[in-house]
């Protein structure tokens, strides 16, 4: 403990630019080292975060708005690219199975977690919150699956969709429990939350896809503006999701699906436009 306190005190006294340089060095070197020891890079980065974070060397310190911002941005981009990589044709074919699997992976941990909470002495509200925490999970392995080229397999597509569904439902339960703890249970609060989600999802998938298609089509030849526009879309959808008490990653994932749909429809139009002349030439000959 004395050694840890010594290292922590010296780490906190480092200049901000030195801390930034060390953080960049970790981001660059740890994935390479992880691959050499057959460890997924995401796991290596997480372990580095534990060592350098507030429960380890506390390199960043307690007041770390910039580090927290980049952490949130990383989560949003992870979910955005997960939605971008999904095979939409296969996703639509497996839509019913995705819904069933999402409901099962939400309901079973929710019920079991609530039962365990009641058995160990929690109140009803606390037990339900415990169940909602167990029902939510993350796509931590998404970069590994993507690197292996497995993201377009049907089981992976179903898992990605079910994960977002589980997170949305569990966060809805948590939001209702939080509102109940503060103000008591209200059917109107629950109805408003469900209505907001019902409006938000098609708004992103349909409305955003059309607006984004208009702007991105005009920025295809300008890589810098195109990249900034993509970041803006991720930020806006994440902020909209948070405004209705949903995690920002849900909005980022839906944004990825919307951009994915734009790309798919554009590819189909290009294929049709190239196929029509060839068909006309073959018929004339």
C-alpha cells in the first residue's frame, strides 16, 4: 500500500501533457502487447484502465472531464460501428428471433436478480433495480468479432440486436424505479417513457436516414467533412437518447443502423443503374 500511495502521489503531480502522452502510449502499445500474449486488445485496455484509473495509480485524478468525455465517445463509436457492420438483410430475416432472444435475455436475469435481491433482504424496489443491472450487458467483444470477420453471421447479428434491446428494456426498468424512488410510482411517467421510446426509434431509423443521406451524399468527396458529419450524427443521436433517459449507446447503435441502411440502398441503386444499360444492350443485340 505504501508503494501504491507513493506511485499515486507522483502520478498526480505529473503535468497534463505528460499524462496525455502516457495515455496515448498505453492506447498504442497495449493492443500490440495483448495480441502477443493471445489476449484480446479490449481486455488489455480494460486492465490498463484498472491499473491507471481511480482504483489504481489514479493517473488522471478525480476531476477528469476530458478523460470521461473520450471514454463516453469511445462507447458511442463502438456501438455506432457495431450497427454499421450488421448485415441488414440478415438482420431483417432474423428480426423475430432477435426480439425473442432479446426478451429472454432481459426477462430471465431480471426475474432471477429480483428474486435474489428479495432473498438477501432488499426491498422490492431495490431488488428490481438489482435485476435490471443484471439484465443489462455490453458488446465488449464486438471489436474482436468484427476483426475475425464474424459480424455478418446470423447468430452474431441476433446477439447484437438482442443486446441493444436488453439494454433499452433494463434501462427503462431502472428509469421507472428511479422515478418511483423519487416521486412514487406513476403510470403516467411509465406511459410517457414508453411513448418517447416509440417515437425515438423510428425517428432515428427513418428520419435520420433520410437527412443523413442528403448531407452525406454531398460530402462523399470531402473526407474531413464526411468524418465530422459522422461524429455529429453519433453525438446527436446519443444526446437525444439521453434526453429520454436511455443510454447514449442505444442512439449510437440506431444511428449506425440508419447509416447502414443508407449505404445498402445506395449500393442497390448503383447496381440497378449499372444493370439496366447492360440489359438493354443484350436485348438489342
